[in-house]
C-alpha cells in the first residue's frame, strides 16, 4: 500500500491545485516512482489511498495503465484517516493471511526490500520497519536488539514508552514497513477506529508483540515533503 491521501500542506503551492502524489521528480510523479520501486522487488499488486484531488490520482492511474502494476484505490474522499486509519479502512483490499508492505508516496529510497523482509522473518516480528541514524525532530526508541520500546518528540520533550529501559537507541523512521496480516485483528481488538497514526499502533502493540527496526543507514533516502526537497531528490534519483 502506498499512502497517497495527504493534503501536502508543506508542499504548497503545488498542492493548492494538485495532489502531492503527482509532484514531479526528474519527469516522473512521486506515485509512479514508488510503484516502480516496488516493481523492482517483484511487488505489482498495490493499493493506493486517495483524498486530496483524488480524481487526479485516479485519472493518472487509468491514463498510465497503473504504470504496469495492478492498482486498487482505497477511497478516503469523505474523511482523511492518516496512515493507521487509512490502512485499517483498506483491510478488505488485502489478501487474508498474507504479509504486506506499506510506504509513503513522498518518501524516495533505494532500501533493499528483500533485506527488510529477511530481517522481519529472522526476528519473527509482527511489524518491521526501516530506520536510519539521522537527525530528526521525532525519534523511535529501540533496545540493543532493535526492538521498538518507545517514541520521543525532541522539540517538545515528549516521550511515550511501551517497554521501559535505562537506555534507548534513537532511530529515524523511513516509512517502509512490513506487516503480518494479523495486525488487522490486533488493531480492531485494541479499539482503533477513524483517524489515527501508525505510530500509535506501533506503540500500543510494542509491549506484547515484536515490532522491530531495520537500520538501513547509508541508503538513499529523501523526504520530498517541501518544494525545495525536489532538487535534492533529483540529484539522487534519475
């Protein structure tokens, strides 16, 4: 699933008239780049959620025949649900019992998904996501075995701890995630509904389930969140 529904408020003025998913980097929209990235790892069945200028995304999918992938649309026109709510809304579009991957349309990376999957399986994890050692305003907190223990907002001094510990290793979230299908049952049992973040899911489930961070520091990674980040992305992604 590629999360593509956001308002893109940091990406104005483009997002005054277009969805950020169709912002261009070296001649290709971000959505196309993520679809082709997944194709490199033999992933061609993709769900795309839509809200902001949803019809433009749907039109682009039709006009480009899904850029060679089989795309399903999860419609969030009525309410923008954030990453967690968006995932839960799309539950019926996934194949029951099969693990799956999510990523954000505005993140470009060359992370090797096969290495993330291998890490996930070796750790018998419920959820595994890519992280790097980079400066950020918010960090996920891990123990020495790469298990998620909490979250910290560095600018506000706020912490949410799921597994107490004396010392945590700080990492930055890369937004490429492997889930076991069981996560849907657990989200429903935990009472998640409406609009919520995947970070809330991780922190809620971390104490009782193995939620792991795969460090891919050194790989290319660009958050194309603001217009000036396009130039950075174009230097790294042809």
